[in-house]
């Protein structure tokens, strides 16, 4: 019985893939149709969101739809955002007729791009960790090093445009993705929000709608995932090494902590007993709001710190496994220990001590910060979305 079900499932999947291929060839293009997707259809966020909001205002004649994983449609329905369920028949019809695809992560490899479609890949971060062809060893489930690199190159060959936030990223993206088409070195559209909305009124508004206390400072903890810690393909484990109970004991009168785990992490963090101090914002629609309301960022090897630097606020790096991550999992493009724009810590007590010190005297940005800011944030002037869309729609 199980074999029969699997055969039927595989037959249906093959028919769907064939249908997508044929429709892309025979259906006429809708020149005003744009499909957006963020993090595999799980979020309304990131660079695609920034571009969507810009097009809505500046080019209202376009038809805009979001490609959404069926488990995450409630957010889009609540906000009244036009969407289609990923891999539905309607999704196939719109994807194959769309003039533009805009996404920030890879689409499934089997999807053929119709000739009439322009594919804008926005990507989702300035790289610290080695990417794609630059990775010496791939430890992710469901693949191996050679297959991973081959598939990544094949997917990247479909991209017509790729956004880069700075010259450093441009050089890496070209090599790591084997990308030889049009690079848009514009800054990241998602950071327009950080430049244009960084004011007290917006911060107060965001704290209010999220029911957060206004009389305490906010610590945002946003770590990345580990390639070799997983339940299965695309489902990663995460061990919370940060001692939140100890932090509450030492800092609870002055601080609260917001947790934001990576979109690939499957954990549901247990926060029983930490109510009123620690809040899980891992499924919150867009990390950009969390950046704005936080007073300090704690991360590890996530690219979030490149974006957060635009706010010129304190950043701490909780790198309890740095030797293993650097030497065995990914490797870094930067000399991270020398160039990080904030202090590196391996113990919760060190972070507690630093946060206490911040309360006693005005915080002075790390000695590396200004050089870091000039290298990675120089293009972030609040107008990146405009530069990208002018090129894309008026090319």
C-alpha cells in the first residue's frame, strides 16, 4: 500500500513538473505580472519585501503576487497581501506567465525559467561564511560537496540580475555563484527601512504593537544555523548556549531579550519561567523591526551584523564554537577575530558583564567599527530599492 501511494505521488509530481515546463513555453507572458518570494515562501520580508513596497507605490500598474508556503498563508491573509500557494495549480499558471521573479533564496532546481521571464535574485546577506563554490566541504543533509556546488551553479545560471550590497560582496558573489550576468551593486533594498525609519516615533510604535515594555533596554539575539546539526534536509537543530536564566537574574531589572533564530532552524525554544524577560520572535514577519527596537545585537556568524551596523549601535559576538565553525564547517572570508565590529565572547558571563558596563557609562563603538562601516555600508543611503527597480523595470 505504501509503495502504491509513493508511486502515485511520484507520478503526480512528474506530471506537475512537465506541466510547468510546457506552460512556460506555450502560455503568453503577462508583462505586468511580478512574483515575489522570501525564504522559500515562509516570510513577508527582506529584499523582496522592500522591492514589493517600492513597486506598489512607484509602479501601481503592476500586478504583484507572493509565492507562499501553504503553512504560512495566515500572515499574508491577515495583511491582505495577494499571494498564491507554492506548487499549486494557480502558482504554476502565474509563475509560467510572469514577466519577473524576485526572490532572496534559491528556487527548486527542477523549475525551468521561461524565456519571457526575468529572474532577479536579491540574495539575503553580505557573506562572512564561505558560499557555494568557495566551500571546501559541504556537510548539509541530502547532498554532498560536488552535487551541492553543481546544483548551485545550475540554479545561478538562471539569474538575470543579482543584487550586491557592496564591492566586497560583488567580488565574492561572482566567483562563488559563477555568476556572469548583470550585477546590481546598489546596496540592499531591505536596509532602506533602517535608514528611513530610524526614529523614536517608529520605535515606540513597534514596541507598542508587539506589547513590549518601554522602560527596559532590548537585546536582540540572532544566531545562525550549523551545517552539521540537523534533523533532516532543510531542518536544522539549534542548541541555545546563551544562559537566559542567568541573564534574567543579573539583568532582568533593566533588559529584555528577543530571540530570532534562523529560518532554517526547526527548534521551538522553551522559555517557561522566563516570561516577561525572554521573547521568541523567530517567526516574526521581518527582522527589520527587531533591529530598530533593539539597543544591542548579539549574534555569531550570521550576516545580520552587516545590516545592523547601519544603525551604529553596539554589537556583541557570542562565538562559543568559533574554532569548529571556522575550521571545520564553513570558513570565513574575513579575518573575523581581527575585523569584527564588536567584542567576541565565548561565555554568557562575559556578555552579562559587558551589558552591565553599558549601563554605567555611555557605550563607545568598537575600534573596528568605523572601518567596517565604510567598507560594508557605504552604499546604504535609503535609496537602494529605487536604484534596483529603475534598472529592472526601465531597462
